[in-house]
DNA sequence: GATGAATGAGGGTTCATTCAT
DNA sequence: CATGAATGAACCCTCATTCAT
C-alpha cells in the first residue's frame, strides 16, 4: 500500500518532470497526478529533489545491472570476443534507454535543474560510471585487447558517447533498429572513423 | 559605457551561476556583484534567463569560430591530413574550454536549469553543432577519407565526446597538457580502441 | 471555517480599500488586518482585484434584491401607487447605502481604480442596473403612468441620481432622515423642480 | 516652445489615459507618445498624477465657463424662461462632453484611480459644482420658479444626472442629436416623469 | 497513515523619479 | 532647457513544507 503510493508518486513525477521540467513541476501537480493528498507526499519522500534523486538512482541501478554487470571483461580473449561483447553492451544501453524513455530523459535533460546537493549526487553516478568504464578498459588493456590510451580520459569520452547515443536513440531516431545503432557505435568505438583504404600509416598490414 | 555595464553584469553572472547554479543565483546577487542597481539589470537584459542565454551564445559563437570554422574539410586529401586537422580541432576545443572555464561550466552543467523557452534555445546550439559535424563528416566521407557510418549518429556521438572531453580537460585533469589530450582523442576518434595487434578481422591488410 | 476566512478577508479589505483606496492597499495589509498569512489570501481569492470584485458583486446583488426585485411595476395602476412605490424604492436605496456604507463607498469611489478587466465587470453592473430601470420605465409607460421619454436615457439619468443620492445620504448628510430624503427624491423624480404656481405651459389643467 | 511641450504631453496623456487607464499608462508611454525625453516630463509637471489633475482642471474650467457662467439665474422671471435656460445649459453640457470626449472620459472613468491627494482635488471640483448648482437653485427658488426642495440634495442629484447624461451622450448614444437629449433632460428635470394625465393629486389644475 | 488548509519566506520585475551631461 | 541612463523601493504572487484533524 505504502509502496504503492510511492510508486504512483514516482510515476506521476517522472511524467511531469519529463513534460514540464523539474523546476516547473510543482509538488501539487505530482500529488494531483498521483491521486493523493499534498501532505502524503512528505510521508514518502523527504522533498521534491529527493523524489527526483530516487528516480535517477533507479535509472542508474538498472542501467549498470543490464550492461557492464552482465558483461565482465575477464572472460574475453580475442578482439572478436571483445567486439561481440561491446556490441551487446551498446545494444543493451540503447534498449534500456528506450525502455525507460522517461527516466532517460530525466537523466539527460533535467539532472542539472536540481539544487547543488542533489546535483552532486547525480554527478557521482556519472563518476561511478566513468570509474567502472575505466576499470573495464584497464582489464581489457591488460588482456592486450585495446590500445594503451589513458583509461580515465577514454572512460569519460565513452560516457559522453553513451549519453548522446541514448539521446540519439530516444529523441533523434527513435525508430532506428537498436542492433543497427549498436553496430555502428561499436564500429566507431573500436575501429574509429578512418577509412582503412585511405593512405594512412596507423593500422599497417 | 553601456556595454561596459553589460559586460560587468555578464562577468558577475558567469561567476555566480558557476558557483551557485542558475536557480540559486538571484538577480540581486548579480547586480551587487557588478556594482549596479537592480533596475539597471533590466536596461541591458530582458530577464535573468536571457542573460544566461547571452553567455551561452557567446560560448558557442567562440567555440565554432575557433574550431570547425578554421578547419574546413575541403582541402583535405589524405587520411594523414585529416588526422592532423582533427588533432588541431581537438586541441582548439580543449584550449577553448580551459580558456573560458566559467562559460564551459555553465554550458555543461547549468544549461538544463533554464525555463523551457531558453532551454530550447540552448538545445538548438547543440543541434546546430551536431549538424555542422554531420556535414563535415559527409564531406570527408565523399573524399573517401572516412568510413560509411551514418553521419548524424556519429555526429551526436562526437558531440557527446566533445562535451565530456571538455569536462575532463576542465574538471578532471585540468593540468594534463592539451596537446596530449588532443592526441588521445584523435587516436580514439579516428582509429578506435582496438589494439591492431589483436586478432581481429576488421582492418585487414 | 473556510468561509470564515473569506469573510474576514473581505471585511478587512473593505475597510482598507475604503480608507486608503484600492491601489494603496497592499495584500499584506489585508491579510495582516484579517489575521491570516499572506499565502492564505490566494486560497480564497485569485488576486487582489478579484477580492474587490467579490465585494462589488455582493453590493449589487443586495441592492437589486432590496429594491427593484421587491417592487415590481406590474401591480401598479395609478400614479399615486407608483409614487408610493418609488418612494419606497428610494427609501430602500438610501437605507441600503447607509447600512453598507463601506461597500457603497467602494462602489462609488474605488470602482475605477481597478485594472481594465475587473473595471469592465463593474461597469456591467451599472449597465445591468440601467437596463433594469429602463425595463421598469417601459412597463410603467405602457401602463400610462409616466411620460413618453426615451427610457434608456432616463434610466441612465436615474442611475446618476441614485449614485449621488447615496453619496449624499452617506457622506454629505449622514443624519438626514431617510424617509425625508426619499420623499424629496421621489418628488423630484416624478414631478420635477418646476413650481406649479409658476406661469408655465407644461402641465395644463 | 515650453508651452508647446506641455500641450503635447497633455494631449498624449489624455489619449493614453483614456485608452489604457491612468494606472496602466506609464510616464514612459506618455513621453514616447509626445516625442520628448523621459526627464523632460518633470520639467513641466511635478509628477504623473499632477498631469492628470491639470487635465481635469482644464475640463472643469471649460465646463463651468460654457454652462452656468453663461446662464445666470438673475434675469429669469417666468418658468418658461427658466425652462429655456435649463435646456440651453443641458445642450451646452452635452456639446461640451462630446467636444472634449477624451477629457470627459477621464473625469467620468479615471478620476478614482488617482492617489488620495489628487483624488480629493478632483472631488473638490464636484463639490464646487454641487455648490454652484445649489446656489443657482436657491436663486430660482427665491424667484418663486422652483419648488422648495432642499437645494443641496437636489444639487447632488443634478450632479449625478449630469455625469450620466454626459456618459449617455458620449458612450451610449453618441449620435443622438444634442438638442433632443437636452430637451428630454430638461423635461425630466423640471416636470418629472409622471404623466399628467394619470390620476394624481400632485399637480392639480 | 492520510489529509489538505494554512503557512510565510522569497525573488523577479516594474516604473516613477533623479541627475550628470 | 533637454536628455535618457541609472536608480532602488515597492509589491504581487508562488509554492515547498508543515501540522492539526
């Protein structure tokens, strides 16, 4: 019952935050949308930002669980295997973003509307994501599968790519097949943009 | 004289928005910091969001000018030349972000705190950036220098990489030499992460 | 409970509007005078003008109810009966104005201080009053009791007389007996100023 | 030159006050409409209300001059003469209101939007008007031309009639011939509404 | 636990007025 | 005299949060 109300509040809030933005959404709107009384809100959440944070936490927990957590670097032996893994991760990311489009929108577009304290909380999620990616990169580096580029920098670049890949998959081209998107992302991430046929000296035969 | 006040207001606002966030910064703070009266603010800016937008516009105008505008795709003939150009662009981006650290912070961290109207304005900058990148990619594709990946997707991935590269250069590793960062970004962007020594079938001799 | 607060707010506002005028009265004054919090005001009224309008509406509803509504023209047969009715109406008007001196003051003196929208609303009351009077005049004209003067013009002249009669009864001569005032108004309205003894050709034998 | 500016300011203000109301008209609007600088306003008028008062004073001076001042009670001897005079006064009033429609509108509709001090000033005009009418009535009473009704009360009733007659002539029926309106007003004022044919005991043969 | 009326601090914006040029 | 940029006091209204029922 109690959990039910919290869930209704979160669903209502996710919808409204997405439509009107965090700042423009009033607690009164949320409770109206959820069909409970104004005061009830504060029995379930400390305040408005903390409801937002709960949504964000949910998003990140789910995302990590369905991506990196399911695809440990350890078992990989060849570049081919890595490529397969990476492609699956990209596909999982894109599917996750589309499945939780509201939450994705919130994370990508509303996180900065929060007051400093909660904003830091959200940023910590991104940092943890970058850390996890950095660690993953280090492992595959030690396996000799990827180049010796500085992992923290690359991790942050990947974070940016992931953000915008989700943005693209959800807002720009919501109908593009996720496998196809995942394939392109993987190709770009692992082998870069340069045409192998071009006269370059980087990837010699 | 008049322009001087506008400049003082923008400088004061950039500082305060960066420190406390857009929402938490009151117009009263800005004018106090700039040393003018409250009413004077509204002689120079329509309202608080529009001052923010002025800062953002400034940022993007400068960024485009110092990067893509100076490095047209047309003249390129070889992958080596492209790589050199791309590296210079990355370096310019990183230098720009560091030179205008306050504005960069605002764009990366505060843009979504705006009311809907102004937020749309900011988003249009990102879209225009993506468009410009997509066009650039198309041109180098037609020159046969880069692979036939879908340009709009890649453009958005690059936008994400740029955002996080600036983030990294300004916040995470403010002392890392920009040339070095630019080199790594270029390597990643053009040739990908995969170790050429690894057993892969993607870049055959 | 809720109605009680609205009543307190209206009473406080009527007093302050009367003393200091609509514009000079701040919402803060009203709530202080009513003993509630600033925000409470907006639970009961949309804004300051709409509280004023509520007072005005109350005034007109009561005035109509105690005057024209109680004295239909239909039953009248002789000029004597009409005169008696008219005198009772004048007496009712004067008593009403004195009984609700604050509201009367507001209607007579503050109505034009409102913003356009609400001012129109008030003006509509006057127009409805004129309409009602015009209809009354038409009925008694058809009964042959009054002259064939253009009813809408006369109705507006009567509106002016009523306004100033209330003004006189409330501000100029608050102690004059209302029956006496009503008698004079009736005499003036029905038989005019001209001395019958004077040599005139208007009311021939 | 100086007077010219004052005149332009008054004309501009009369127009704007009429259209948007006193409160909603900003000094900035007036000077823009008059084609002078903001500061120039204060070389010619103490402040916004005092410009309004100047317009009102002008209105009343002209009105008195063209009505009562030209029609002294002294020379009258018969009711017929009085009726003729009264009708001319009514006609003059109506013509004046129509000729100075903007000023009339201001006096009838905006006077109460003023701050207390200036509002009192305007009210004094009405009181002086009532006084003048009362004196006129006394004189014609002493000449035996009009009934012995209390002059101050009647004076105020006449003020109300005049206000609403102007209102009618300017707003309700701007095309009705003024002589005709003046005739009806005179008939009503001097001989009342009652049909002489009706069975009444007030005006016996 | 649930309610929702009451709270009251907070801040963006307006605009009459001034005064250095 | 004229200018118009600068001033800053004033005020309405919002809305997150509380608490008596």
